């Protein structure tokens, strides 16, 4: 790597550790820790539940089902991902946690009702 990129790597700056921070490594990609993944799951779930697969209805259905992502759900997505931080820090398998959109979840019930 070039010298300009190495200065951005947290392990190259000892002052971070002197300030009391510790390094923690995550997998390259953790969808369980990404709230946008939960929003997309809600959106896809709403689309699949409420709309047919006719080609002429796809664009309007995608637009209409986007209303399933409400401010309340968005706040829940962030709280849910943040609730996984301790388990992730303890190196637990966070994929074993139940899905936010399990059919018995409150979010799934609200999407089905809309």
C-alpha cells in the first residue's frame, strides 16, 4: 500500500491505543450489523406479500411497497443492530439470532396488515 493509505489504518497510529482504545476485527461484511439490510428485507417482504409478478406492475409495486419502511421501523433497525454489538464483541455467532422479519415478528405482522 502507498504511504498515504497506511496512515489511515488504525493500527498504524499508536496514539489510538494510548488513548485506551482496543482493536476489534469484524468479518469483511456483516449484514446482521447493517440496518439497511433490514430495511431492504422489509421492502422485499412487502413487495412479495402484496404484489403480483406481472411485468407491467413491477415498477409501481416497488414504489408502493417502499412505504413499508417507516420511521418507526427504521429506528427499530438501528436498535436491533446495536443490540448485537455485545454479542459480536464477545465473538458470538450473531447469525444464530432470530430474523427481524420472522413471520411471527411485529414488523412482519404490520407489513402483512398494510
